[in-house]
C-alpha cells in the first residue's frame, strides 16, 4: 500500500509520494516536522489544514490565515508516477 508524506517544516514543504523524496527534505534538517498518511486525500487534508504546524506540539505556534473563497493552493506532488486516482 502506498503512503504519502507531508512535510510542514523542512527544506521544501509539501506532499511527497515516496519516502526517499520526503527524506531528502527532512534528513539532517533541524526541527523538521513531517508525517506519513495512508491516502493522498488524508495527506492533502492534513497539509491544507496545517494541523501539525498549528498544534500545541510546536514551540512557536503560528495561526495561518484562512484561505479566501475556500481556495487552497497546493504544491504539486513531487513524484510524477502518482495518478489522480491514487
């Protein structure tokens, strides 16, 4: 089963389709914040809500502004092999 990885704090934040791509963003990065998810939808939901970044688990919690008109700009997945139906 494929996993998806969200990076909230790292070299480049975003959603990654492979551990190797995620690892490049977080390995050796002090204070990296990331988590794996079982589905692409869960990863997108977590990333768009920035729940980990806003949680009390972080030392400096920042409130992110709510997107206008419910439009959330998402960075593209970092692995071209992921289909839209994944």
